[in-house]
C-alpha cells in the first residue's frame, strides 16, 4: 500500500505537566482539540521513568474523560523487563490499546542502560508478552536519527521495529517536506508497508525551537531560522509567520499522500487548531 492509501488519522501529543495549573491547562487544551476529531491523544514519558506517575495520571484521565483513546509513550532505556511489564499490565487493565514504543535517551546522571538497548527490542517484548492487544507506534526520522551511523543503517534499524511488530510510525518533526517524501519512498523501496504519519511542530518560540532542534537533529531551514531571528521577541510576528509556514507544510504533506498528521501541541490548542482550520479539518 502506498502512504496515500491508508486512512488519514490526526492525533495530538501532550507532555505530563508538573503543576496543578498545568494539568488544568492541559485539560482545557484537550477539550478544545476535540474539534480536530483526533484518533488518539498521546502522552510523553520521561526516559528512565522520570515522569512515570505523571504520565500514567494524564493517560488515565484522558482515557476516562476525553472520549478519545489515550496512547502512552513508553521508553525502554534504563528500564527492566519487569518494570515495563508491570506498567503495560496497568495500562491494559485500564483499557489502553495503543502504545508509542521508544528507546529514549539515557538520562544524565544515570549509568545503567537497563535491559533493552533499542526500541525494536521493546516492540518485540510487547508483542511477546501482550500479543496483539496493543497497536504499536514507533518513531521515524525523515532527516535521520542523530546517532545513526548512516542513512541506510537508520532505515535498516527502522525496519527492525516493523519486523518486530510495529503497526505504524510517527516522524520526528521537520520543516522540509522533501525529506518526508524521500524517506517514505525509500521505505516503500525496502518493502516497508505501514502508515508513516508526519509529526508536526507548530512554531511559537524561536529560542525553544532552536534548542529542541539542536538536541533531536531536526533541521530548521536557514530561511525559516533567519526570518524567526529577525522577529526577535515579537510574538505576534512569529505566530503569524509560523502559522503560514507550518500550514503550508501540512497542506503539501496531505496533498502528497501523507496518512494524517500528529501534532506536537506543547499542551496548547491554539496553533494546532488554527492549522486545522486552514487545512479545512475543522469547521469554523
Ligand atoms: P531506536 O529506534 O532504538 O533508534 C535509536 C538509534 O539507534 C538510531 O540511531 C538507530 O539507527 C539506532 N539503532 C536502532 N536499533 C539498532 C540496532 N538494533 N542496532 C544498532 N543501532 C540501532 N523521548 C522520550 O524520552 N520520551 C518520549 O515520550 C518521546 N516521544 C517521542 C515521540 C516521537 C514521535 C519521536 C519521533 C521521538 C520521541 N522521543 C521521546 C525521542 C526518542 O526517544 C529519541 O529520539 C531517541 O533518541 C530514539 O528513540 P527511538 O525509539 O527512535 O530509538
């Protein structure tokens, strides 16, 4: 199947807030994002289990109160099989059916890498222990993972996750649609036959975006970087420009056959909804 043959799914990602105020804000954003008719809401997880309790709390609250399925992210670095099994059993008991399975990055200060080395081992473990109960999402990197020894090796490693039983993938964010289209073409050439949904990062704050992008290896094209730098602290100008750029990217991706969009919402509904409106996904 080509990417355009898969049904289009839209989804939104949250991170577990630290404060009660942050929790209330997330609940408000989540309620507003229902307008996008998302297939699921996902919740990130701190590698090494640093957000374990808060992730579980948001996942179960979302599953119980939003009317939309919740999909916990789960990282395996610095973890044991027993701790992962216990968490998955907990999710299963609460009706969770979708997991975003990741390796994560070794948290600073931790030394023991744990019992899993790579995400494909986590996917295999979930399949071995829980059969087909969970729909498994994995991460994909159209601009390649920063630690990959080569693009071909990275694609091979992506394929390992699918061979281990992943059902679909969400990409790292990117601002160059060609990177996505080339990546999915290479995947098709290797016989990879799962939906690969682009991850979309709305632009709100240049300093924060630049920091994230340096850490995760996502490229901010020079012309975007230069424009954002020129706006300095003018939040309205950043918002307007970012909305134009990201909406156009999403339009190109959907027109080119992408099987949906996954929004990194940063727990805010505004820009994701504005993009959804521009794309005609939300009735005004
Ligand atoms: P892997 O697929 O294991 O790949 C990691 C690196 O190892 C790659 O360079 C790959 O080429 C290489 N590799 C993989 N398998 C092998 C192998 N068998 N042999 C040799 N090399 C191999 N991080 C969090 O901490 N919490 C989150 O909630 C979270 N959510 C994310 C959601 C999405 C959609 C994405 C794209 C990323 C997310 N991340 C999250 C970040 C992610 O944990 C990091 O990018 C991490 O560095 C890699 O995780 P992975 O699952 O892609 O790892």
